[in-house]
C-alpha cells in the first residue's frame, strides 16, 4: 500500500468532508440539470411552428438573426436611370491577359465600369499589338477591339522594383485575371499563397486550355479548343471533314464564362470576406456551348435522331453524333436555302425553319396548299422522312426573291427565317449603330475604326466604349494616383529600368 493510500485511509475526517462535498456538488448539479430540462420543455411547448405563408410574421428571434446576417441594402437612388454610375464602379482589375480569351473577359468587365489596369511588358506589350497589323506603326485591330476602356502600365516583372510594384498592385486591386500558359504566374512569384498573403480578398481568375486532368499542361488556342470541346466533330457536312466555326467560341466564349465567374466571386466575397480562385477552361467552355450535341449523344442509345436530315434519307447512324450540315439541332427542322442572286452573291441565302404551328402558312406561301391535309405532310412526324423534298420545294420559292424580301414576307405570317448577313452588311446596318452594338472609335495613331460595343444592355448601367490604351500610356498615372509613389520615386523607378524597355527591345518592337 502506498503512502498516499495510508494517508487517505488514516485521515477519515478529511475523507468524510471530501465525500460530503462531492455528494452535495452532484446533488446541486442534478437539480440544475432537472431545472434546465424543464425550462427546455416549457420553451418547446410555447414555441409555434412558423409556416411560410403570406401575412405570417416570422419568429422575432429568427427575424433578428436574418436582419443581422443580411447585408445592408441602401435605399433606392433618386437619380434617373443611367445616371447612377455603372454596375462595377469601384472594382479594380489587375489584368495580366493577352491575345483574346482573357482580354475578352476584362474588356467586358471594363464596359460595366471596372477599372482595368493592363500590365504589359515594357517596349513589347500584348503580342496582338503587332499581329495582323493593317496600319504601319499603329496598334492592330486585333488589339484595339479587345482592349477598350482599359489603362496600360508597363512593368518588368523580373526587376526587383517591378516586383515591388506588382505587389502593391495586388494589394490595391480586387481581381487578378490571367491567361498565361500553365505555371507562368507561379514562376513570376505570384503564387496563390503569395497573393493571398498580400491581399486575402483578392480573386484570382484564370483561363486555361484544359481543366485538371491528363491535358492540363497543354497549350491551347481557339481552334484547338473547338476540336477538343466537341464543336469541330459536330460541325460540317456528314460526307466532309470536321470544321471549325468562324465564331470564336473557344477564346471569346471562355472569356465570357470567366467574366461571369468573376462577378459571382465578387458577390460571394460580400458574404465571406475573402477571395477565391476562378477557373474557366477553354475545353469546358466550348463543351458548354455544344451541350445539345452531348444531349444527342445520349439519345443515340435509344434510336436514330429523327430530326437529323440523314434519318429521312435512310442513312444509318454510327455510335457518335454525326455532322449535320445546316440541320437546326432542335425540334424544328431548318435549312439554309438559296435566294435571288445566289449565282453571284455568296451570301444570298436565308435560314428557313419549318415550325409546326405555321406549317399551313408555309404551304400557302410556296403554293402547296394540298400539303396541309396530305397524310405524308400534314404532321411533323410524317414530314421528317421528306425534309429534303420539302426544303427543295421551299427553295424554288425563295430563289425568286431576295433574302430581305423573303424575311419581310415570312415575318408577316410568323414564319421564323434569318438572312445570311455578310460582315459588310452588318458593318453598315444602322440599327446596330443606334443600339451601340457597333461603334466607331477614333484612335490617335490609326484613326477611326469600327468595333463591337457591349452586347449586354442594362437600363441603369450604360456602357460607353473608350479607345484602347497606347503601350504604357497610364504608367505614371497609376504609380502616382493609385499606388502613392511620389514624382521623385517614379523618376527613380523609370531610371532603374523597371518600367522602361532597353533600346534593343524598343527597336525590335518597332
């Protein structure tokens, strides 16, 4: 037996006192637990279930908590619509993008009022400044049409003072956007860890060719994305090779997807207080725009795709979605038909949809009223095997009129058609000028040119289009007004070479 044991046994009075104290404590604790349980039961009885019906007031406690969690909402402004600022006023974007996918994203944000600071290499800038150049010694349209409403600063990211400036910009901005090759941002020292240490609220948004997987380190351009995302394999005619589309769904399409992700991240930051990573992979973006073909791939397991013209022609389907020429891809058959002048005008065509509700009007228009009651033509299902003959017959009518005449006549009876407009016709369309969809911009070195404007129109955030910046045009302004450098410090930075190009680089760029 230990000495401690002897002491406990020998000291009976002490032991008695300890036991008594413990018993009393247990008794008090039990009494408290009983009282707490009774209070809980009474509270449960008195509580009422609040049903979400009109006119029912929520419980006071829940209402208070909801008000506390809800962000403070300002009262409606009394300013007229369109005069209360822009949607993204106050949002600062650090723009490391180049070529098309990233600049599409940041230009869209700039049109909505974000302050986009485009970081470029001294003496060189975005590579597209010199690509496809049509005016000597002037920025190309490739660059100007993707970089409106932005400011340009030149920084040598490898220079110590350049790195210091970049760190200040990270602290200053809300969003960093980049579309470098995989790993390039990390090699610049701008890792996620470093960025978030400087600015926990920073959102880092990236365009990459592929998402995580076996191809994530591959470099991707527009047509590669179209091929990898399912567009090329389903575009073209079934007896011809895969085709890429003229619409830049890989680059510009992914840039638009990224812009939506950025806006969502900014909104979530109001709640969470922190930034996050946003990724838009070009393969993913193209596939999202080709989703109807993924739909058809699954439908193939259950039989042929009856809305495809090859079904009516008796051509068997394979195990993958075929190229379908000008088939509509929806439940309403359609095709591109020749119009008057097609022999000499490559765009004298119209897209014609044989929508079921207006079938009788189509029959009257093309001089086939008997098809309205003919069992072979009266119903959509009956017409499917005969689509080629139907469109050939409609084409005989469209060839007697211009595409605009066909459009006018068909619109009167609600037949959906669309003229094939050339880029020349679109550029000269005055209604697009009136809405700001096409704008004329004056540039200091290349003169006036046409560009697209913001395709999204908001009643209280009116977009204007400001010319693209010259290389480094706003460097001193950003260093001084935004980052707080003095004139003497800016002069020192300029002399250090952190924001200027060596003479060799300037000569090569010119």
